[in-house]
C-alpha cells in the first residue's frame, strides 16, 4: 500500500511487529512536525492485513508506504528493509516509544545543509531523569 503526493525530503522508517495501534502515538507526534508535508512515512509490518491502518492519519504527510515483510526477527533487519523502500535521500529511523518534538524534522533537515556526513537528534529522558537505572537503560538502548 503506497500513496505519494510529492517528492519527500525525509523518509521516516517505523517498524512494528503488531499493528498500527503500537505506533499511533509516534505518528501523532510526527503530525506536529513543522515540515510534515515534506515527510514520507514508511511503515514496516509482518502482515499488512494486521496493520488496521486508518489512511486518513497519514494524509498530512508527503506520502506513505506500508511494507509487508513477514516475520520480523529483529527491528534492525526490519529497518534495513524499510530503508530500501525510502524515497528521500535523507532517511531516519523512528521508534514506537520515542516521540519527536515539533521541530525535530525541520532541525535535522536543516543540519544536512552543512557538510556533515551524519547528524543525530538529542535524546532526552523525560520520564525518569533522576533514576540511574532509567539513564542506564536509555544509554544502552541508544549506543
């Protein structure tokens, strides 16, 4: 399932092992992006039939693609398959438990106007900033 309304500047890869409900909150945060009309959303799922996608949730983006890949053995391999389906030259990986701030995409797109090969977002721990265990978990998961 694919819909394109323009040429995207950034493709966002978002894998789920289950259904749309598990990524709905991330999509909701992507709706708040100041440059959402420049974004392609690529959803990776074992079975498109299990997704239960409401396409109207994705109408504000430049386009979207649902990629059915069968059993997801690892999110890394699912993301790699999603990257191959991206239409934009700038590709980012999103997660079902990470919620980007409203200017996240705008700032990343702007950073690529400079001669850097790689840029990345700031990672915050808003839930448990005083917990060493929470920080350990956050840093292990993003290293």
